[in-house]
C-alpha cells in the first residue's frame, strides 16, 4: 500500500470512528507501527489530524478535549454546520489548501469532512453522495473534470464553491475561489524579461491551470515588448501518462536551450522544473548563466541544488477564503455571488 493510500485510510477511519490507535491500525494494514506513526506525523504537519498518545484524532476532536473548541454555529436549529471538501490529491499543492480550510472551519465551529478523489470523477461524485447521506450543509470542490462535475453539482440542494477551478459559462453564477494564474505567469515573465529576451514556457498539459498560464505567459511577453519564440511553448504530459513523450519534450527543450533559442523559461510545475534542471546541467547548461529558470507552484523549488526562483500560489489563503465564502452563502443564500481571485507571489532565488 502506497503512502497516499495509507493517508486516505487513516483519514477515512478518523471520519468514521473519531479516533485511531496506531498498533491496531498497523496490524489491520499489515504494516509496522513505525510506518503508521510516520504517516500520522505527516498528516499532523499538514493540519489534517492531531496526534494523541498511542494514536490520532481529528483536529476538532482534539480541540474539544482541551476546551478550545470554537463556539458551534447553528443553521435552522440543526446544530454544528458540516462542510465537505473534495480535492484530487493530498500530497502536492493541496495540503496547504486543506490546512487553510481546516483552520477557517475550526475557527467558525464548522465540521470539515475531507474527500480525496485521486483525479477520478466517479470517485468525486461517490464521495459527495456519501457526505450528503451523512448530512452536509455546503461543499467545497476542486473537481478533476470540470465538465463532468458541472452536470451534477448544479442539482445539489446545498450550496457549493469551486476551489482552484474555473467553470465555463454553462455554470453561470457558480461561486469560486481561485489563484490568479494569469497574473502569476505574467509576474514570472516580467521578472525574466529584466535580463532575458528569449523566454519559453513548459506547462503540464493535464493541469487545469495550464491554459491560464499560457495566457499569462503570452500577455507577459506582449507587455515586455517581446515576441514569443517559435515553438516556445512546451506541453509536458503527466509522469504516468507517457514516458516516451515526456522524454521527447525534455529533450526538445534542452535542444532549444543548447541552440541558443531560449535564455529564460517558466516551468510548471516544480517537479518538472527539478527534472529539467538536472537534464540541463548534465548537458553543460549553466543556470542561471545560460538559462534563467522560474518554477511554478513553489512546493519544492527551494530544495533544488540550485534553489529555483518560483511563483507561489496563495494556497493557504485559498482554503481559508473558500470556507469563508461558503459560510457566508449558507448564512445568507440571497447575497450576491462572488468570484474571489487571489494573487500569487514571486520568490526570487538563485536560478535567476
């Protein structure tokens, strides 16, 4: 069983029973107690669980036992509000979103129920249906397939807020909290354009953030008075989606740098930026001398052997703001609908 699967199993057990004992759960999963303790430590660092002697509880349960539980808010006499949060993964990008949502929910006395879809539209809907059966007042969702989710989200009897997703016009009026990725790409290009003239872009073609990044990249070049290099946009498939194609894209990018066609680049995401950095250095490309690099996401960019300048989406603020927006909608269903777009930041490091 992979670590992410164990993490989901731990969270599922805590939602079902409220507590978990390390020794019993380790025996159930047929892993060592040390492995389960490490998993709990990882989840605790993300703010998803609270460690107790011999096991773990949900953070709100720990707060109740210590007398720090926020006052419970009620809706039509139903008691504590319950919000669902569906994200595609909990090991990249979304841990900070989850942490922000958990903090905002705990502050308001709202129970937050987490679901991880692993990028499965079917699993997303199944998890929402289970949450609804248990009683839910609102839903926060980062759908893996916007089109698929849009067909059933509008039929829900509870309000929902899209998180880091931009549904199309067919979902007119859908509330959402997003990072302004167009601004993030423009910010990266503006930084690179101070010293570079031939700026490229590598973007994950499976990401819902991809097209806003391409849009921002092109607008950033135009604002800097630069032309987009011929074939300057490289679209990278996901690691599990085509090893041969990934090698072709990485090789094509390195060839463009070696030929002097690129002297700066924005790379989405951090993982691909680190892989690309290793490939370039193996070919004798100097970073930042020959090529200035900016990564996008700032999850692990600072850990590269040449720490990477990066655009950092405001992930914690997205989680906080999503809960706040949904809580206001539940309290006042007639209030104007909102689109909240939060600006990312540039963190300058050695790669530029």
